[in-house]
C-alpha cells in the first residue's frame, strides 16, 4: 500500500455520489434559469446531463468522468 494513501471506504463513496447528484441538480437548475439559451439547446444539455448520470448510476463511468461530462454539457 502506498504511504499516505487511504483506501476509499463506503462513507466516502456515498459522499461522492451525493456530491455528483447535487452538482448535476445545480447545473440543470442553472440551465433551466438561463433565459438567453434557446429551448432546443436547453433540451440537448438536459439530455447530456441525464446521460452522464445514467452511466454513472450504472457504474460505467467514474466520478471524474461524470463531472467532466456534466461540465461539458
């Protein structure tokens, strides 16, 4: 085991899941409140965030990849 590196426990995993869900909710709220964006662009961004969360929930992508996908949505 590497010195100074602790294995991630289940409490840490649950904390990261909550963080990702809260971050996604915040991004979707900001998209919905954006009055300058066209509705078709909003719908596309909502789909991208939902797709990233779906892949994350099925454990196909990691937390880092999920946050990056939401950020780029």
